[in-house]
């Protein structure tokens, strides 16, 4: 089982990824499309997104692991921790200053299964470069030098958690039917209008998690504890 100092930040980043405006927005659009059967197109879209990110995470874990192994144990040294801390601080700062203008929301032109699979792949390719919580989780797992028997289930669980809110929205729609439509319409409006603000909060929280995890790897926290500084501050 992976150590808690790896599980906790990765779990926190996975929960952040549940707030993805892209997947939630498209899910709400499909549910409100008026189509009799929304299960097949929605599951095709969500399954494609989850599979895409699982394959991406698998490839990144293997690639980053090979690179770090070739750099004489860089993952064990403080350099990796400082890199993560700087990246986390950068994400936190960018979350405050990122542009407030929202991009045009992508909507499916067709609810056919093939079209939804294509939309899922497009969403994966377009969002991969900005999927910072996911990339941060990959970095944490790589730095921890986990065995494949540990990180493969973690990546799979991460992607299940990531698409869980859309699945819960679908189940709620199946149970409540048209009674839920007014609330879904309000949620869709909020998601579309507040997507940039939500992304800013995601970046800030992801930055804090990465910064704290990286700082712990640098040895600074242990040095402060050994010097008694943290004990002194706790006693104030």
C-alpha cells in the first residue's frame, strides 16, 4: 500500500479534478438534450475520457520513471522536492492572475456513440496540457518511486473519481427525471459562466498541495522540527 504522504495529496488532487467544467458541462448538456436515451452517449463520452487519461497517466509514469532513473536518483534528492514546491507556488500564483474571460464551451454536435467517443478524445487532447491536478498527481507518484502494483490501481482509481460526479448526475436524472431539469439548467448556466473562476480555485488548491508535498521532500520541514522551530511556533 502506498504511504499516506502519497495517498493523501493524490486523493486531494483527484477530488479537485471532479470539478472539471468540461466533463460536467458536457454531461449537463447531454442530460438536457431531450433525447430519450442518454445513457449510451454519456457513458461513451465519460468512458473515453477516463480511458484516455488512464493511458496518458500510464505513459507518463513509465516515461518520467525512466527519466528520473537515468538522472542518478534525482527523485530521492531535494532537487525534485524544490521543483515541485516551485511548480506549486507558480500554480497558486497563476490561479489568482489567470484571465477571467471564459472560453467558448464545447458541445456535442451529435449524440451518436461515435461522435461522443470522438468528443471524449478531443476533450482529452485539448485538456491534457491544462490537466494540472492530474499531472501533479503523476509527479507525486513518480517521485515516490512506487511499484507498478501500487501506481496502476491509483491511476485507475483517480480516473474513476474524476468521472464520478457526471455519473451521479446521470443517476439522479434517472431517479428524478424531469423534476430535476430546472435545477440542472441552473447548474449548467453556473458551470458555463463560472468555469474560469472554478479553474482558478482548482489551480490554487492544486498549487498548495504540490507546494506542501514538495517542501516535505526537500528536508526543510525535518530541519525545522530538529531545530525546534515548529515546536516553538506551536507553543505560541
